[in-house]
C-alpha cells in the first residue's frame, strides 16, 4: 500500500498521519464531527482521477444519446405502456410523469427484474417497477447507500482504508483498516453528526464504469480494494459510485442522493478480520441503521430497548437455563432447567416425527474425510469443519447429517417398496464458525437439529415436500411463529444432470403453490447438490433461517 511518510508537519504545526492513522485521540465523545484537520492524502488524487474519467464518460453518453437514441416502450406493472427514449429517459422521469409524490417516495427502480438507478437512462424496451422502502430489494439499496454515507464520514474521521460496506438484514456496516488506534462507541455521536451533515448536503450518487487497470491506480493506496479488483473482478471493467469525496468500488445501485436518507443511527462497533479469516488483517467494523422517516427510527429504538429484555442470552443467564465458557467457545452448557426444556422440545418433535412416518436413527459423529470428498462437502465446506489425523488418515466431526444418512440408505440393496424412506436424526453437529461470529444460541459451533432426510422416487418429491411444509406449519403454529419461504434454484456450480435439476425444481414449485403460502424465487442460490426451499422465521429480535 502506498502511503505518505509516517508523519509530516502541516500548516499550524499540526501533525498529519498516513492513511489509517488518526490526528486526534479516539473516543472523545464530544458530539462534534471529530473530522481530521486535513483530508487524508488519498482523497484529492482519487477525486482528480474521477473528475477526468467522469468528463470523458459524460461526453461519451451525450454522443451516444445523440446518435443511438430511439423511441422505446416502457411497460409498468399494471400493463400500461409509457413512451420513452433510449439513452435519455430515466426511471425517475417516468415516476415524475405519473406523480411527484410517487417519484419522491421511490427508493430505486427495477428494470426487467434487475434493480436500476433512478437517474440511469433506460437502454431499450423494458418492464419498469418503482420500488418503495417496504420492498426488500429497495430496503437493501437504501441501507447500502446509507453505508456509503457512513463510509464517507469514516474516511473524514479516521483516515483509514475502507474495506467492505454491505447492507445486512437489519441495517448496514462498514469495515475499515486502521494502522493504529481503534473505534470507540464514544465516537458515535460525532460520526452521526457528520453523517447528518452529508445527508443535508444532498450529494448525488454517481455511477461510473471504469477499466480495471485504471481502478488499480485509483485505489493503489488501499491494498484491500486492490485485492478485490485482482481476486474478484473477472471483467475488463467494473463500476464505482461517488457521493461527495467518497469514491468506492460498488455494483450499486443507489438512491438518487444522500438527502433521501432521512434518519440514521450508528449503534454498534466490533473488530473483525479481512474476509473473516483469523490469519488476515484486523479491521474495525461499525454498524448503522437508517429509515426514510424519523418516526420509524424512534420505533426501531423503542423495539431495541424492549428487545434487550427479551434477549435469549439474558433470559438464559437470569433463569439459569444455559451458559457459555471460553474453554469451549460456541458450545452451550445447558443447566438442569435448560436441559429440561431442551429434552421437552426433543420429545415434542419426536412425537411429531412418529405421526408423520419418520423413523429415528442414530449415526456417528466422526467420519473419514473420504465420505465428505464423495459427497462434495470437502471441496465446498472443509474450512468450516473440525478435522484431525488418525493413523495417517484425515477424519472430521460431522457438520451435517446428510452423508451419514446416505451411507445408511446405501448399506444394503433397497426396494422401491421401501420408498419413501424418512430418516430422522438428533445427532450432535459441529461447525468451525469464526470466534468473532459466535452469538448466543443463534451462532454456535456445537448444536443439534431436528434433522431428517427423505429418500423417495422422483414422482414422490412433490407430495413429500408438501407434507414437509404442512409439518413445518403445524409445529410453528404451536409456538406462534410465522415464516417466509424461498425457492432457491440451480447455482452456476452444481453437481448432477440438468434435466434432473429441472424436474426437481418444478416439483418444488408445484409443492409451494399447493401449500398456499406466499413464496419468493431466489434464482441461482440452491445448494451445489440440489434446489432447496428455504424458510426464514419472523422471530424478533434474532431472525433465523433453515432449509430442506
């Protein structure tokens, strides 16, 4: 990473440090903006490069609009068609043509099922949707744009190197590498004040497609961005987005300008590692949340306060149900009262299994790695497994039951009359989760799950999946839980025959339609060995997920 000399004297006799170092003591907590006395060295050269490239881009777009623009038809969700011009008309202009209120409340566009900047010209005939904050994709875009606002503030306050800054299920975060010092919760008021200043300025989000080699020059001060470019960008060009002095590698899209973010709160920080690998650089992570209405933020804050009292970790501790210990991270110790609840839940699920024709089995905890190689898990999941050597052979604790159940099915010849064969297992599983991600009972290293596998003929899939969905609904109704369903289809890297995949996906789709609950398609997100129906529980304050 290219840096300035460790320290230089600047005007007024103050010291200026290299990127990643602060000019003032961390955690002052004075509620002010805490900005460095001078912007980090990398900002002005980065901006100069950007301005030159943006001027070239704008000239090219103007030429394209003049030469290639033609009439196009834009189809709205109600079937109505709007006349537009390619390379000129934007989704925002179409929204304004419908109503200014709609335009003001639209977060992002969806063009032919792909999210699209509101100010990015349309290129051909298309289907257009205008998404508000209550849409999941729009919410992710809104929080992603909020992360960029916070990233701009972080550069001005800490002067470090930004890494990843994605939206997450409930808000967003940004990681930053600091050569020395760290982040304190005392910094939050100052960071928030700076974010509000950025929001008030209504800085436009600008998209620019740039050659990879040019971006390597632009981000040469930041070894993390260079790694992303070298290791993850496999195309000659990629995109950056700018708001104010911040320019960052980003696919986008984003809201129109920073003023669209109406309420923002920074609420948590932690340490992490580059890409979650403990042998890589330590990073500072800051979490935030934002909303299009300050009332929504107040409701969120109230919910968070109430959630503290419902936190399962607090309940487990206060009622002496369970605890965790540093000598066995991520592995729960269930105390007598907790064990009673635990065993009661197992007994309940066991009785439900029997009602539905499942047979309980017991399988080993340790397997030779050859099994995982055969199943494909070793190639895809070995980093998350606890493995060790026994008599010059590699063994591993099982992280899932699937391959063991396959061995059980395969241990003797089977007749079609045995199908469907439904095997249930309460076996102990271990997964090598990073220590920094361990969170109460929601992210652990050692656990049991009411896990089952069904061996059936192709024509039985639809009925079996429908029965599983009914099983799911029956159990969740007992506890008053609600859930959402997704169908995840064939990924780019997969095992098996395409025709078998297509048949399986079709039967899963039929099962979901017959089940009658709302579901969404998640293209390309299936497991490497098959499509899956994923469930996402609405379980505040810690949502969980699972699949079958």
